[in-house]
């Protein structure tokens, strides 16, 4: 890129921003307020709306918090909603990028999977403590209960209409895995495509992606969407790990061992009250870290993930206010990994395979009473009829499980007064051989004055040991994880285009499961903190988002700080229209403070405290255009603009304490609609 172009773009953007009448006031507010759950404004370009329409803009709605549509200010949770327009403007490439942009979440990358930390807790496993949904369908697998947020995520990010991020325990409605929160991804509708859409990306590390999508709503009400994506990246060709810095291990340099590729499909058809949708992905990732006891700088450490589901949904709203939703689904997940033990040959690679299949059904009935109260009843049954693991070497072990689970829940939302709501619910779950779990949630939502919302929330959740933990050869009697969470939330509409919030949380966690000294063990922990946020969507098209999180997570037994747990998170985002409705410049800044690390060490089964990963700040810049040429969208993004060198803490599955991250990279993207 011409070096003179970037300063010129920044000067032009700043000039436009400075000309905005409320510029000084906005600066004072952004510096004085620091973060929270400020909900996003609708994705339509505000610069195209007259003032009288702007005054009628509504607060965004959320479905996943209560399993019915409600304003985020009335939902019994701290919530962020990220729209498709924001994803395009800021150049987000994965669901992990989306989560990284909001308060209380941080993402680490171990060169194989992206690992999300929520409110100070990130144990380096497979994201089994958040529940990930697509249109309400659970996509956590039944092997690790993992929720992929990187290139292994089953849905192309281009197909997302919005992402609902619902903080706090959600077992009251969803049962297992809704431990720290629920992420509900809503897909685009066929009518939004209204034809064929093609997209192509090219970026750093020889990365490219191609997508073809077709969507249509026909005159008879039949709706159809089909999409296919292929992605390939060579990855960083030279990664340095000082733990392997010997002549026999290429002086600690892993060469050409970071490739990543996937192919995915998504489709949905709908008619009347019925919707049938399904998705499939196959992802292969080389791993340069030589985790466990595999040989360093040798090909063969590669994971293959295959994930598929199909779900039939029926949803009907009756005239008397009764709503019925039912779902029947089938899911499959396959995983394989190879471990090179010495110089990579077919006879010197230990292979492991895991396979899971399950089906289930759920039903919910909701009734609105006297136009003021909502009552919901629901039930769910699931059969994990296949959970298998095999080590493919002579004398290798084979383990299989067959688990069934069911749950029942009831939820109410009562309007005590026009400005006071009480939301309460309880769910009972029986998950496999574990004892039955009862999880309540109680919230009071009070609107003291116009534009304000006070929320006091209490809830509990659980996570049962997953198949990966139960199949460990050093298995010990693991207990289910439980959490009791207390939260106070204050949200304030400052103007119709500026919202702020502050949340304080206290989480008591019992029997968290982590990999320690070569085996999975339970331990107790505590996390507390404050999240502040401010979001703005201005009448001239400028958008701002600012958040700050102060948090502390510790082991209750000894008071030690948890690994990969930053005390401070800062997120800033600014999008400015350079050409009205057509060209936008966007800057994002993410900061994480220092984090501890714990890794496997040199001896098998040894857990060792490593170096701290230093705090760092990353700047991303994106130019996004639409309608410069009719039906064409284009974007150019630079990630890690300042080429900051930084590391993420390794997980306990690695023999190094820190994992080197990417420097500056770029992406060019074109999307055309026919």
C-alpha cells in the first residue's frame, strides 16, 4: 500500500470528525465513560434517515436471553448485539473477531484453536463454558462440548445477520454448557440476498477464500438459502519457540507448519411455519507447536474436524397470544489428530480418532397474559448415542459412551408496574449418569426514568464432565462444574444515538475442571469485576464503541491468579463515513493486560508456571465501500497495523509457555450481488 495514502485517509477522517458539532462533547463522554453492554443500533445507515425518523429508532431486540423477542433493556442479562453491518465495517473475519470486540471477552490463539475467555476465566480448553447457537440450535459438539469460534466455526461469517451475546449463566433455559453465557448467531434470511451473491478474499500468509450464496423468497411464500465456502491459508512460514532452540530442532524455528483450510456448506428451506436447515464443515489445521510429546518441526501434527447438523423447526403464533415452537435435530462430529514422534513418516505418527453422533428434540409453549405477563414452559430430550475414541496404534485403547439427557423448565416475566418487571425461571436437568441439576434465575428490571434500566440478576448454571474428560486414561471421579452468579446492571440512554452501561458481577465457581499434572482435576474459583461501555450511532453516520473491563479471577484454595486472565481489557472502535453512504473508514483498538501461563513442561504430566504474556494493544484498520459500483461491496483491512509483537499464554497441553502471534497482515475482499 502506498505509504502516503494512509496518513491522507486519517487526516480526511479526522477533519470530518472534528467538523461534527458534538465532537468535543463526544470526546469528553468517551474519555469519562468506559464500557458496558451498550446495545448496537440497527444496521441501516443512519446518515440516510431524516431527523423525525431518527427520533423513532428503537432499542435492539434479543431472542436468546428469554427464548422470546424482547428489547435488550428488558432482558434479564447484560447483552451486546453485533450486526452484519458492523462485521463488514470493521473487517471481522471470524466469530472470534466478533467476540473479541465486546466487553468481558478476550480471545487467545494456540495455533490450532481460538480460545475464548469470559469475565476472567479461560482454562485453555475447547470453549465448553459458553453455549453457541445458530438460530437457536446448539452447535457445541458432544466430544469436548466445544464451541468453535475460529475457522472451524460451522457457519461462514458472511452469512451472519446479527450476533446476540448474552452474559451470565443460562442453564435456566439451556441446561448444560450455558455456564458463562450464550452466543446466539442469527443467519441472514433468503429475502435479504434476493438472488446470487459471490465473494472472494485474498490476504496475508497466502490466504484466500471464495463463497457463492443464493437466496430467494418466492411469491408462494417458499424461502430458500444455499451457500458454499472454501478457504485456504499457508499460515506463518517461520515461528520461533525458544523451548526447542537446539541444533537438532532447527534452532526452535517451525517452518511451513501453520496451514489452515476448510470447506463449508449451509442451507435452509422454509414454508409457512416450518424451517429445515443444515450445515457442514471440514477443517484441517497444521499445528507448529509440537504439543504433548510430538516431534518439533515435523509434519504430521494435524487436526481434522468435521461437523454437521440438520434441524427441523416448527414455530407458530396463535391469535390468542399462544406461541408454540418445536425442534427435531440430528448432529455429527468427527475429530482426528496425528502426533509425529520422530522424523515424520507414516509409521512414526500416532493417530487418534474421535466420533460423536446425537439427536434430540425440544418444545416450548409461551403465552402472553393480559398483554403484560409472559409465561413459558419447555422440555428437551437428547440422545448422545455415539461417543467414541480410539488410539490407532498396536495395543491402542478404545473407549465409547452412550449418554442420554433430558430437562424441563418454566419461566415467567411479570410486569408488576409499568416500569418494574420481575423475571424468574427454573430448570431441572438429568445429564447422563450425573446427579440431577436444578438451576434457577431471578431478575428485577426497573426503569427509574426515561431511557434508564436497572437490573439485578441472580442465576446458577452447570457443566457436566464431557466425553474428552471422562475418556482420559488418568480419569478420576470428576464432579460437574457449578456456578452461582450475582450481577448488577445499569443502562442509560444518554441521547437517541448514544447509550452507556455499567455492570458489576460476582461469580462463585465450584469444581471447575482443568488439565493439571497430566490429568483432569476439579478446583474452586472466584471471579469478580466491573464492565463499562458506551456505544454511539450518530446522525451523520459516525459510529463509536468504547468499553473497559476490570476483572479478577483466582483459585479459591490458594488465592493464585488464574492463567490467561487479564485484569484489564480495553476495546475502542470508530467508524467514519468518508463518502456519504458509500465509503467508510474504521479503526479498532484492543488492549489486554499481562496474563500468567501454565504449561506441560519437559516431563510427562508436569504442570509448570511459565513466563507472563506481556500486555499489548492491537490496532486494526478497514476501508469498506458499498454502492460505489452498483451491487458491489469492497473492503481493505490491515490487521495489527503497527506490527506489534506479542504472545498468548499456551494451554496446559503445550510444552512451551507462550505462543507467538501474527504480526501485520492484510485482507482484500470483494462481494457482488446479481
